[in-house]
C-alpha cells in the first residue's frame, strides 16, 4: 500500500470512529503525518476530528521533536497514569465510566492485573455504542462489568433499582481547558449528578490534552442517530460536552493526582502550547 493510501485510510478510520478516543486519534494522526509530512496533511488530519487538542499539540510538536520521542511520551505517561489509578482504586470499589477512553480502560485493566478487586458500571454511549467497546475490553480482562442505557445513568450511579452505590466516576477527556473538561456527550450531566451525590469524579487524561485555545465542539452526522428519518424531523448530534471544574475531584495525569486548579498551575509550566 502506498503512503498516500495508508494516510487516507487512517483519516477515514478517524472520521468513522474506527479509531476513536483522543489518545488513539492523536497517536494515529502522528503516524499518518509522518507518512506524508506536510502542512496539507496537518490540515486534513485536524479537520477529521475538530475537538482534539492532543492531536493538534502532537502535530505541532513535529516541528521540534522526532516521531519516536513523541511516541515515547505516550507510553511513559500511560504507565504513570496507570500507577496513580492503581493507588486510587480500593478493593470492593464500584467504578462508573462512560464512552470508551483508552486511558480509563488501560488503567482499570492494569489495576485488575495487579490484584485490585472492583467492578465497573458503564453506559452504552449512544449513538455509536463506544460503551460496548469498554465493556468488551474490561470483560476480557476478567473485570466484572455491567452495562446500562445512557438514560439509566442515574440509576447506575446511585443505590436504587438493585444497583450498588458507585464509589468513583472515572472518565477520560478530549480537551482540558481553563474552565474544565470537554468529553463525550453525557459527561457533563453524569458529573453534575455525581457531584451532588458526593461521588468523586476523576478525569483520567494525558496532560497533552490541555489547551489555552478555544476548542470547537464537534457536531456529528445526523445519520448516526436516525438514518432515513422523516423529512420534517430535525436531528442534532452533538458529540461532546463541557464538564465544569467544580464537579471534578481531581485530574489523574502523568503529572500526578491533582485538583483541577493545581493541575492547571502545573500544566501551564510544562505546556508547549
Ligand atoms: C471518546 C471520548 C473519550 C476521550 C478520551 O469519544 O470521549 O473519553 O476521547 O479518550 P469518541 P482517551 O469515541 O467520540 O472519540 O482516554 O482514549 O484519550
């Protein structure tokens, strides 16, 4: 396969969510860029998922750093995050998650391998069901996992209809900004409800998702919601949502387990953008 064909395939997989999650998108975009390193390639990649500052940050870094050096950060950061999450999870915990975040999934699988005993509640995550991917990965690793419809998230969080009370919410992030976090649609309401019921919400994320720039919120194709819908029915398909920092107990990144404000202080010293 030519480099052009390989590049086009990566772009198409990112657009179709075959490659999804901020970290995987950024890593794949980096690999695609090095197949055809040009400004045009950068533009095409950035347009493939607009709400992804980590992709923008790593593509900008290619001016100064080699592909290998940037990729090394992904592995080192993941290892540190996994160790922080291992410390955070207690035996017997019920952990709630939403969508599919590689950072969350990897950390849970790591904790399981190191002997922590816990279970996970998660959402399907309509319209594209990324929650099934999470459930599959966790189930494969031997973690007890229960999946709920998105609308049942409050029942899953609280001790209501034959469910246990959730001890911690762990979600990923697409963007870390000064006012809070942008993540999959649903993350805002889940975090708000969790906060009001004193369930701590942890954002599991590489610090390279931080940006001081404005982040556009991606609107996805309406066919994902209802293909062949009646013509007089209007459909909106927002992919992402804002989570206010007051709902967030801590950001778990390679920089440590930090309150949102402490994370901001630390990241502004290390940030390259
Ligand atoms: C995925 C999503 C994830 C973040 C973080 O949305 O919201 O929580 O991207 O993922 P989508 P990661 O499926 O639309 O990309 O931890 O893998 O970077």
